[in-house]
C-alpha cells in the first residue's frame, strides 16, 4: 500500500509540475503551415487567377479598333483626265471620342482591383480556417494528454481501493476512506470542458443512504471498499470512452487541416503540446475602425462602385461620334495620246470619316444601367458595413469572454495547486488522507482542460479579428 501511495503522489506532482513548464512556441510551425496553405489551396489559387484574368481586360478595352483596309480594281479601266484608273487601295482608322478609351481602361482596372479584393478575402478566410483548425488540434491533443494522466491516476486509486478492500486492517477505516474516495472521481468533473469530454460520473459517486447501516451492522468496511473499487472502475471506463471519442475528433480535424493545405490527408502534423495566447495587431478598441478601413469585401464594393461610375461616363462618351482618318491610293495607267503632265501619275487621297449616333436609346440605357449598378453597390456596401459591425460585436463578446475564462481558470488552477501542496505537506507530517490530495488534483486537471479550451477560443477570436481586418502577411 505504501508503494501505491508514493506512486500516486509522484504522478500527481508530475502533473502539477508539467503545467508549470514553459513550452516551445508554435508560431513558427503555424506560420509555415499558413505559407503552405497560401501556396497550395486551390480556392485561393483560383481567386488569384480570376484577378490575373481581370488584369488582361485592361489592354483589351484600352486599344483602338482594328484599322479597316480596302482593295478594289476595275474590270475595265476607268478613263480619267490624267489617265486610266485600274484600281485603288484604302486604309481607315476609327477613333472613339476623346477620353473614351481612358475611361474604358479605368473601368477595367477598377474591376480588376475589385477582383483582387476578392482574392484577399479568399486568402483571409483560408488563414482563419487554418488557424481555427490548428487551435482545435492543439486543444484535442492536450485533452488526450490530460485524460491519459487522469486515467493513470484512477488506475492507481483502483489498486489502492482494492488493497484496502482486501486488507483486514482497513476494516476500521473503510467507511471514511470510502467517503473521501467519493470526491476523487467526481473531481475530474468535466475533464472535457471541450466538446464531447463531459464526465457523467458525478451522480454515481454520491454516498448511499443505506451505507451507514451496513457498516454499523457488523459487516465491516468491505462492502464500502468494494463500492469504491467499482466507482473507480466506472470512472475509468467513462474516461476511456471520452479518450476514444477525443482521438476520433483529433483524426477528423487532422484530415480537415491537411485538406485546407491541399495535401495528403494522412500526412502527419507537427502539433505542439500547449498553446500560447496570441496578440492582436491593433488595440481591441480600434478593431472596428480597422475593419471598416481594411476589410476586403468593403474594398471590393468600393472598387465596383467606382467602376460603375466610370462606366456611366464611358457610356455618355460612346454616344458621341467616332472619327476616322484614312488614305486612299488610286493606281493610274497612262493614257495613249494624253499630253497632260499628270498622265499616268498615281493619286493619293486623304479621307476623314465619322459615325452618326442617331439611335440614342441604347446609349441612354447604358447610362441608366451604370447608375443602377452604382446605386446597388452603395446599398450593398452599407449592408456589408452593418454585417461587419455585427461580426465585430460578436468578436468582442467572444474575445472578452475567452479572456475572462483564461484568467479565471489560471487563478483556479493556481489555487488548486496551492491547496494540493498544502494537503501534501499535511499528508507527509500528520498522515492526512491522500484521497483528498487526489481529489484536488482532479480539479487541477479540470481547470487545465478548461484553460486550454479558453486559450483556443481566445486565439480563434483573434484570428477572426485578423480576418475581418485583412491582417494577413502572405
């Protein structure tokens, strides 16, 4: 029994000490994964190709119309004063009204800018999803570690309870040890404060109403000791189930993470044991202003609005005449008996051409279309601002709640650790029941799980703010 007690105390002290160790930061590892995601994710690459395609529209709409050429010949030469004309060659270049091409290029450039904002939004969303998945992975891995440690403690308690049950010397103290053991398994209380990790053993460890009559009836403490053994086994089974569930959740999240990086879903992921709290790139008080200034969706709508305004100006200029400048070269054959000095000299005739835009309905409709689109974009922008302000409020709630929970569980873990140290000192000096030490250690485990979940929620809230502010670096 003494060896079992020493083993339990050592394991408990190792768990307490483990939580105080400084862990290697995972920022560099996560940054590498983010860079890989930015390079490999098909959705982001597709959005970038859309932007490149939009850029190619600029030289298309900014170019002059193709020149027009003409070639003609006479089946019978035409007699002129200076000879016989046998054919002609002409070329004509049309020019839109002054400034039309520049407006067309501006419109295409602004649409490309809007497409680039969509690419930034796609990248920001990818980074948010990668970070959120990463924080879940660390949370699940840390939960698995803590539950394994808890199972090891419960198995040690089971051995001790079994020894007490089988030992005749333990009959006088069986009742007290049984009652103190009742607090130990329930102290695990919610080792899965994370999803799917709630313990349901608390109700099963309450004292039985008939227990005092059994122990006072001359049957000794063995029934109570056996109940302790069964309770611990029930808790071990429950924890093993929670452990299996958590491992399945970890595997599913690993597949999700690898697919976000567009790589083999079975590739191993380098997951750290702990999380450090991330920091916002700006003060939490100015996040709302940064969102309204930097959000890519607002930037996209702003660029679209400017392009539609430019489209209206372009449509107005398209309703003005187009001018054409050309040259006509006439081939002249010498005429027999003609004494003119110009006899047989080819002729060059400059030409000016222009269009007459008399059908005004289409140009009027083009201007109205552009104005309606511009008005629609302004309304979309206003609606987007309202949605972003709501998302900011949700971020603030999640951020503040997670920050409070991180501090709360840190303080609770500290108090639990101090209590465990006091109980351990009392045990070594006065023989205090060691089950009380294990009971408070379960609280340390519970607060450890809740703390890692709070840190994960806090970092996810920070990642959400970075997405809304478009604070990405790749």
